[in-house]
C-alpha cells in the first residue's frame, strides 16, 4: 500500500474557498467521481486546508497507477465535468510542472527511520 501527499492552492477569495468546501461536503461529490477514485486503487483519500493551501493524503493499493488513472479520468465525462468545476477555484503551486495540477510532496522525514 502506498501513501501519496499532494498539494494545491485555492483561489484566494472567501467565496471560492466556501464553494470548494461545499462541493466536497459529505455526499456532495458525484458518485461517478467517487467510483473512479475507488476503481483506480485509491483506498483512502483525505483533503485538508489551511488558508488557501490544500493537502491531499491518498492511500493506494497495488492497482494504483497514476498514469492509468489520468487516462481513465480524461475518458470519463463525469470526472471531466468535475475537474472543470474544480478548475474554477484551484490553482497549481507556482513551482508545479506545466502539466500538473496537484503537486506530489516527497517525504523528507520519518520517525520510524530515526
């Protein structure tokens, strides 16, 4: 099982932040989007916010492949619609790769390794 930590910013406007949080409230995310996440081998996902910075924590199983997930997302109309909606309020980090929205954060410390 793998853990992935990803970061992203929101538009720095109270209304944008409120919309993003409402869109992610329990039961608000379209079922087809949730199914696409689970079908990709993502076994747990949490998103945290401080100010405009978002942190996503994903736990994945052996089925997860980021490239395959991205291709499946591009072919799924429900996910495309969801991502189009998210693009209204999300902003990649300034140092993100040109083709990236979420930026993966590599682990630099582990208590278990100390």
